C-alpha cells in the first residue's frame, strides 16, 4: 500500500489501537486518557471500554505501581502520565520496576510501557518542559526509547509494547503534530539498540536524539551550502545504546558533536561523549562537543537561553571543521500543544 500522510500523534494512536486489538492483555491507563486531552487516546475508550482504558487521576507513583502489579499478572499495561516531568513522584515505583526481574531471579516478566511526552520549545513553563532522559538511564533494568520520526515512533512503540521488560517511551511534544509518510498496513516493528543514520556525511558526526534530530537536520542542510558535510546519527534508543554505529561514524569523520535536550551536567550528551572518547580517542581530530540544556529551568520566556538553539549547534560543528563562523537561519517555528488535527 502507498504510504499515507500522518502526524506522529495519529500514528501512535493507530499503533496502540492495533496492539490492543491484537492482544487483549494490553491495557491503557493514565491521566486524561478518557477525554484524550492531547489526542493520544482518541477513540480508545469507546472501542475497548473501561476495563482496558482506565482513568487513574493525577497519581503517578500509584499508576506505575499498579502497572507493576498488572504486569506481574500477565497484562501489558501502557502507563501515560502525560508529561515526563510528572514522573518525579513515581521514581520509587520506577526503580522497583527496573529491579523486579533481578529480584526474582529472572523468573517473571514485567511487560509495561511508561509512555509520555517530553521537551520544551512550546512556552509551557518549567513544570511541563523537561527532558529527564538521564534520570531513566540511572535506573538499571528499564529500557529507554526516544523516537525522532513518525516511522520510528510507530516501529519502536510496537516493540516497546511487545517487550517483556519495563520500557520508558519518551516522545517530544514538538514532534507530535509533525506530518510525514508512513505505511500503516505493515507491522514495521523496529528492534531496540539499532541506531539510524538520518543523514550521511564525511566532515563531522552529530549524534542527536528526539527533536534535536530535526534541528540538526535543518542546520546540516544550511551548512551543506557552505561545503560542510554533516553525518547525523540517531540512537533511537538510549537503553540499549548502539554505541558501535556511533563509533564507526566517528572513525570515518574524526569529529563528533552530541546534541541532546537533557541537561549538559550528568546528561545524555556527557555519557555518549565519554563513550566516544573511550572508544575512538585515537581517531578524533578535536575534542567531542556537547550541546544540551543549560543549568537552569526552561521557564517560559527563557527557553531560548536554556535549550539548544540552531546557531549553537552550527557553531559547535564549524568550530571543529573550519575557523570561520557560519550564521544559519534554521529557526524554531511556533506550535500549539493542544491543536486538533
């Protein structure tokens, strides 16, 4: 069948619907899931009923703990707290989820997905704009998915729902309503731990995650006009991390920039940069550059000073490749979170 134009939100809704129809053990539970505030669960309650689409209220720790219990009983809960920022009260339960299989000697499965939005650039305030990926990476036993494209969003979500381990699936709010072609009549499941080269290049490797992939693609297109060839590697999953694909790219280009919206301090960028240094130091022509959120909350009005910006990415790349600065016009457009398709 010919690929169809869909938004990421539509694709994820249809993918969840497919998996719930395929397996009656899949349950969707969380905040605003019946009314579907952002459109993620549109029509699910009407199709599958109150026993499989469950409104939990604003109780993040309780919903994750309930998910653990359901998973232990053979169900496959999808837990939706709306925004990754809201998971702070749930880290006790998340840590338990990560340890659970180890505590039982691997004799039980714990198939559950924590599915939620993350990210800024929408002026939603400090409490709605975080990218706390590295916090999940500090919890052994939990896998972490960060899709950057519509096709990846579908394929990785199928794999996450079918996995027998706890999975955090963090998708960026800026990408929710972006549209693109996707083939919906194929299964399309994408295995975890397989990075994707989103743009081939020869001068510098840029490792980017989530919405940062889009920013870097725009910057790379502008730099190509100036003769700078940028290769963009998207890990797609941070746990497990396909470091080998990243290293092979760095060995080819001899330069590396890591761009992630998590905080620079103790963040995703620092982890990936250090692994590059450990595994490919002899191939590097310069230090690994990191771009991430600065050490301040991304409050409304200061996001452009806290979160990564296109010019900042361009400056990091050109500082490794050539002496003169290239000014790019690859801005960030406006978008409404609650806009209907």
